C-alpha cells in the first residue's frame, strides 16, 4: 500500500477532514430521535455516561473550573490541565490577563515564564473538589512523567477520570534520563478510568489498549494552536488516523470482548469536522478552538497549545479566535454565526438523521467518499465575500 515518492521509498496517501464527505443514507431519521450518548468504561465494570460525545480540551485558554461546570451541566465533559495555570496560581486571573494582552512577539516567552511557577498539589485537590461540589464530573490531565504522582492526588480528591497526555504516546518509551510510566501497572492501580493520548497508528493503539486504558485520544499536531507539524514535521491527518485507530479498537474488541473507545482530538473547529470524525469511527471528540470562543472560556477569545510553554522547543502558539457566544450556543445554538462553529450538537444530530444513523455506532458505518472539492464546489460567492463556507 502506498505510492513511490522516490527510489526505494514509498509513502501512504492519507486524508484530512477537508478531503472527504459523508454520503446521505437510504433511510433518514428525525434528528430529534437519534442517540448521541457516549460511555467510558470504569474499572468496576460500570461506565461514565455522557449525553453528548464531546470533550473540551485540557488547555488553559479553554477550560477552568467555571467552564467545566457549565460543560458538565450541558452534558459534555471539560478537562482541567493539571500542569497549567489553574494548578500553579491560586488566582490565575492576572496571569491569564497578561497572556491575553501580550504582543505576539512577546507572548511565547511570557507563557514560558508563567509556567515556571511550581505546580501546587493543594491546588490540584482544590480544583477537583470545586468541580465535585458543583455536582459535575471531574476530569483532569497530565503528562506521563507526572501521572503517578498527580494520579494519586487526583483520585484521592475525588476525580472521576484521569487522562495521560503527551505529543506522542507509546507503551515502549525508552529513556535513560527519567523513569517511563509503567502504563499497565498504573491503569491497574487506579480506581478511576485512565485515558491516554495521543496516538495515530493501528499498532500503538492496540498496545495501549492491552495495558487496560479506558480510552485512546487520537491526533498528533492537528490543533488550531499547535505547531508540532511545522516544528517537528510530525503527524497524520485526522481522517486516516481516526480510521486506523478505529480499526485497532474493533480488532481489540473482537479479540478480547472489551470495547475501548477512541476520541479524535484536535483539528475540528466546525460541526462538519466533528460529524466526519464520528463517521470515520470515533466514539467521541475532543475540541479546543471552538470552545475557546465561548464567553465562559478563560482565554477571553485567545487559545494556546499545551506545548507552548516548553522551555526549549515550544510547539504551540497563541491565536486569537474571538468570543462569538455562550457555551450553550456553541453546543446547542441558536447559532448567530454562519460558519458552522456553533450548535455542534445540532450538526451531529442532523447529520446522523440524514445518513440514517440512530446512534454513534451506526454513525460509524456511514459511507465516506474522497471529495477534495466538497467545500468549494458552487461556493464562489461565499469564498469571495468571506461568509459561510468561505470563511477560514
């Protein structure tokens, strides 16, 4: 499989969201009657149930306690970054204000300095308890090197879900400078579900699932504020990555009887992108930039990647996305913009109805076509006027 790119070297052709389209079904369903629910398996055999298959990314411009409470109230799940501003400062408001107001020439250096403040274990517990007091699920994220330490603190504080997240996650990580996370042992010790990311390949996804994870995040470098693909030249377009990881999930399920969900993470700013991710085999999606535009988001219309504060090789940047409406509008409408970035759940249910999918599992069977002209065909006036599908 693949094409020759030169002597003795082949490369696969891969696809992103803009290069495919979903084919309408032979039967259609009333959008109000489809089931968008999503489940995360728990170690005790029960499951965490969400009414909508959407996570808000663990990024400091997107989530804080206030945002996650509202996200939980609306049926989704917001994730707090345990290595971000929220766990370094008792009152992050001033730091966030400085980051959002900084000139673009100075902002990366400013972010790097802000993240030099030590993480305070008491703030990890405090943020989780604030979420639990509000009656919503508490989901948190850390890098592998801190997972064992922060996982214990988070679990003791009452967290419902722990995500281990890095640019690229593998089971077989080699390092002589620090101890690698023993993922299988960590998942076994934790009494709450452990999700891990990020992965983009079939074999790695299977190996991660064999360690007992409750879910795998899919995507390397597609986020709006991520620059990994430019800095490192690394990544696989999200359509191909999702399809490959979904195949791994299905194979693992067939072999073991255990269904481990995959969550497409990044690269989706519009409802159509979310629909395509689910149709390509994802069980849920993790979204950042669309939620950074919410009134409730701490970034005040700004968004920056998790790897932006890296001391030597930042792989993210701050982007201005603007504030377009409330979180309620972005998830459920009514939409006041014409670019598809609001009423994401309405987009999912309408698309599911039009392809004849009663639930997410059926949605994953949707016929997909390669269609690189799907966003431009007949849209000349929108493109010229920068409205609707002509906006970027």
